[in-house]
C-alpha cells in the first residue's frame, strides 16, 4: 500500500509527508501519552503517575503478542493503537486480534489516517494468523462507532467491564 501523502485541506493546513506505522519502542511513551490525552475522554482519565505508565509500557514491550503501534508523518506522532493477538478455542480455534487505544491526533482527524491505521492493523493480524479483528469502543463515542461500521465492523456483542483491584504481587503473570 502506498504511503498516504497529506495535503492542505479545507479544515486547515495539514503536515505534508508520508504516513508510516511502526512498532513503538523506547522513547515513544511521551508521544503515545500525548495522543491518548488528545481526546475528550482521554483528557480526563489518562492522569496516572508517570511511573505507572512507564511500568505498563515496559511490560507491554516485553509481551510477544501485544504490540503498540505508532503512526508518524515526517517523524511526528499522529496516531497510535494497541494490537493484541489472542489464541483461543472458541469459533473453531480462531486466532483473533484485539484492537485497543485507537487514537488519531485531533488536528489530523478526517484526513484518512484512521482508515490507513485499520488497514495496517489488518495486515499485521493476517500475518500473525488471525481470522478475526475485534474491538470495543466507549458507548459515548458515536462518531467512532460510525467510523468502525464504515470499515465493516459490526456490533455483534455487548461488552461488559468491571473494575477490580490487582493482587499485591501483580507484576508476575498468572501460571
């Protein structure tokens, strides 16, 4: 797929350059946090102490089936998403890819970056042997829901969440 080249739009100047997606690495955490906070929900909830984000980021980078992806134009972070590959027995042992923490910089929304991001996620998921892409979105994100439906996602399930407190020795994975 050819790189997306952004040009001036009706809504204002866009940065010129090629859009690329890559695995996030050391040094990318500040840009990713800025993208997560550049959102009406994220601005109010992404306020944990820096050390908590640093620990989580280090753990995420160590997990082989968990990937944080950064979208850049001319080395400037403009998008991010998390892609986790899940092996399971349901649906005939279908391997799936869970997409989370989808963000495009507010100043860049509407420029086609989101569609390219999901194309990138699908390419990565296929390469990992996945036959299903899945995601959840906050119920208040009506624009995001409409976008996902335009991409071919269907609202087939009802999601539930419940807050729990981690065990005191939580850094160790379950055995």
